[in-house]
C-alpha cells in the first residue's frame, strides 16, 4: 500500500488545520477549505495586524493558534564579530549580500487566530548572524511544524527548538553553522515523521540530514549528504507500511528509511539550487526545480536503488518549471509556475497530459509564494501584492484579481473559510464579511 502519512494524518483535527507550510497533506491543498474568492484592503478582511519582526516564514495553524518565525535587530553588539561571508552575491533580485551588523533576536511567535493578537513570543536565540542573505531572502525563512501538542522551529544556524502549545520550552539543539552558496540565505523547513523531526542542512560545508527525537531533541540518526546548498523541505510518505523521508536536491532526489536513515532509492535529474519541495500523490512523488534549467520528475514509489533514467520515472517535463514556488497537487492535477514568473502550467497528475501550459497570469509580477488549492479554486499570491484566483479545471479561467497594500513571499495558509496571507509588514485573515 502506498499512502501519504505525516504524523497528524490519523488525527481528524490535523486534517482540519494547517500544521506545516504546505498544509495537512503537504501538497498545498485544503480539501475542507472554502475561503473567499475576492478581497481587498476594504473587502473581506476579518483582521489585519502588524508583524512583530521580519521574515518570510509561512504561517502554520492549529485550532486557535497561528505560529511563524521572525528575526529583528537589537541595539546590542556582538562581543566578537562573526567570521562570515561578506561578498557580492548577484541574484535574480540583484544587490549585495552582507553579514548583518549587531545582535538579532530570533523569535517564535504564537498569535490568537480569532483576532491576530500575540498570545506569546519566545526568543530562541540572540546573536549576530555569521552571514547574510540576498535581498529577496530573510533571516527567518523557515516555517515551523506542529502536531497539536508541540511546535518545532528551526532557525538552521541558530538551532532547532521545541516548545509546547503554551510556549514552555522543551529542548533546543545546535547543529552548527551553515555556509550558504553566495550567502543567499537559509530556509529548508523541518518535517515531522513518526517520532522524529527531520532536519536537512545542505550547504557549502558538510551537508547532512538529521532525525531528532521529537520529544527530547536527541539524534536518532544522522547521514552525510553529497549535496551543496539546497532549500527543499523534506516530505514523508508511507510505503508498504514503512515510513520514508524524501528530499529533493541538485545531485539526487533521495528517499531515506525514516527509522534508520538508510537510502532506499535515489534519482538524478534536477537542476541547480533546488528550492521547491516534493509533493506526494497517486503512489508517486513529484519533484521540481527551475534554476538554469527546468525539471519536473514524477517518480513511482515502491522502488529501490538508483532510478535515474529508469521506468520508475513515469513522466517528466523539461520546460517552464518553478525556481522558488513549490508545486501544487490538487485533486487530480498538478500546477507549477515558470521559474518565478506569473506563468502557470497544469498537468494531469497521473499521466502528465497537459491541460494548459505557460499560461500567463496577466495582472501579476513575480511569484515566490507557493500556490494553494481549495473549493475547486487555485490561489496564486504575487510578490507585488496582487493575487489571482483561477478555476481548478482543464481550461484556464481567472475568477478574481485581488490587491492588498503589502508585499508577499510567504505561502498562504487555509483553514475552513479563512485564508491567511503573511506579507512583509502585516498578517491578514481573509474571510467573508
């Protein structure tokens, strides 16, 4: 039997909420959601609150609580200046990447879902960052994960931290400093798999994947990885009654035994700088990337060994695939953006049959946020505050174009009739008013 089964899958409440950044099934879909189609600064805004810090961390939600990460500078100075990279780092966003000056707070924030007030905020670390990020990045790009009893937050080079739902600290682990290619910034979120928290640290040093006991933070297993910097978040899947962890990266997509860390299978074929996270469905895993090339590979689960070039790759696409946004697997269709552009392609997930390819979203600019699906609709949120909602159909049809007064890189979250959009300055709760 092949099935997606994260930690909360057996919990009805887990499927009602948004416990990780890609939703209850880690696909971007909210099968029970029905948020508004249209909104603006004066329409269907249940509440709007200013954020207590900076970061592109996407919100997660459980019951009456919203969680995300922020970083903010303090007036303190480091006792010893960090030895980090201070180099020019040209990117699609341009500009320089320099080590930030001064000590920063790295905070886990818990908000009240009904009104956006801060319930608690915990500073997990205070330090001066050892390296910076490119202008489009942030010092708080990771998203937390929860099982309804605890919430886990990774700040990468600033450690991994566990709190209960009331903000009581349970444990912290320091896994060392990362050296990111061209100081672009960190951002692979952790995944919860059975009794383990999976943390991937792919960088220009000794890359590794860790399985930490979710209750204590102690290492269950650790494996070295032959990878440079990547940003994809791992995903869990149950195959034949056993849990696997799948991680996409430049050299190989790899599937690990969740209990031992042994590699079950691997497959080459992705591009450089892998950012999009895999999605699972129909007994397959969908892996995409789009920097200096294009790749969407659909790999059949239940295989072993090196699958590169084998018939385990059921279908693949080599044009118009995403650089930053992850794919959306919604019902029987998979949606991908082209690089970071507002250009969308839709395929039948099981066969690869194209429904529409390279369709522009005319009113939008760049997209970093991953699309989400609900109520037979697909929601795309642009960096320039313009969002478009299209019909989930074999034919392209725009249902609404919406504009807010902020900029958006974080991915949306949907719970019931509410859509949560976290911008650079504000968090919005959008619901029929």
